[in-house]
């Protein structure tokens, strides 16, 4: 369907609505989460905010430990067998990203990766943690790699994930040579993000960001979650602006992701362990769950 004048008006109204709604958090916290997503973690004291830990201060860090090589090779082999299998994985609507339907079912060894991140997570969360989602996906190249102004294909536009700000994400790299050209995720530290948000240099994910891009490139503020097979990155996608990078033609980027939340007392969850629920997003794009 063609994009009409009325669609444009409707779109601008919804952007304005989002900007107005997030004004308090923009000024108070330097992010675009709801006020409750910013305040509940403070009330609950879920995170050791006074820690010198880079995840608290900068919003991301490369894990000191790398995955055991034999284990990550075994996981990679299983991943490669199913990532292109239509019965076990699903292509997203852009056709440029493939996700494994139930990673823990097909690759149960993923749970054996927990000891490599356990100490970092127990250090970050005051009252323990719970890993509530595990996803595994591959991103493919696209000609937009060459464009200065890219359209959305798979989170490749600067954005925040919308959750409580005590949520963490973990990326476990499943390829060697993940770098600027081959699809390394881009991330800005908390301070840079706050400055861009408070100064309105970042307005909304759907608004033009070429000026912001020029500024952060000039000031060398873009960090890349790069590395090799078995490298682990821990980051806060609710406080740090981030974006996927499109791999150059001929490259792919494979990843396993953990989503981590503070442990809730009086829940029937297992503290400091996996408590994964059915993945509703994958359910929505496939009928295979
Ligand atoms: Fe994201």
C-alpha cells in the first residue's frame, strides 16, 4: 500500500505523542523509558548502582571469561545444523534474520554457559537474577550496508529496548571476526546516551539521525560488540542507545542472547538460573511453538 499524506500525518502525531510521553524520563534519567521502568529498580534496590562495575558505569562490558572452547564449538555445530532448517528456525518479516524456534530444546548445552557469566551477574544484581529468555539468531547482509541512511530491517536503527532499566542482555558470539564490517552490534555508553537524549540530538528511533551519526563518529563514541567465537558481551539495552550493524555482503553474524531480570522474591522461579517462558515473539511469527 502506498504511503499517503494522511499516513505521514498519523505517523508524525504518534512520534509527537511518544516524545511528549517520555519527556520526564528524558530530562530526569536521560533515557526514553517510562517513569516506572526507571523508578521501580531504584525502589527495589535490585542493582548495586554504587558499584564500580563497568556495566553499572558505562552500560556494557566484555566478559572477562570466554566460553570453554570445546563447549562453544559443540554449540556452534548444533546451531549451524538447525539455523537454516525451516522446521527448527523461522525467518523474520524482513527475510534478513533467522531465529531458532526453541534454542534450549535443540541446543540444551546452552545452559552450560551460565558459569561463565554467573559471577558478573551476581555482582550486578543485589538480590540475584533470573534468565527469562534465550534467543539465537543469524543476521544476513543487505545492500543497505552501503547506504548512509538505512531503513529498518533488524534493529539496525539506534534505539532503546523498552523494559525496566535493571534488565541486562548477554550476547555470546558464534562467529570469528565479528567487527565493524561483519555485523558487530553498535552501542553508546550511558553518559553519551544521556547527553544525546537530554540535548534532543536523539529525538525518536523513527526520526532522521544523520546529524547524530556525524557527531558520534566525529567524537569516536561508537563502541562495537566485536570479537570471536565464544566471546561474551554483557550490556544494558534499556539505558544505552544501540543498533545492529548490517554485515557486508558475503558475511553473516550469529549470536545467542540471554535476557536477564532481577530475581523476584516469593516467585516460584529458580534464583540465579534459567526460567525461560514461551517466546511470544517467535510464536507470533511462526506457528511452530
Ligand atoms: Fe535492541
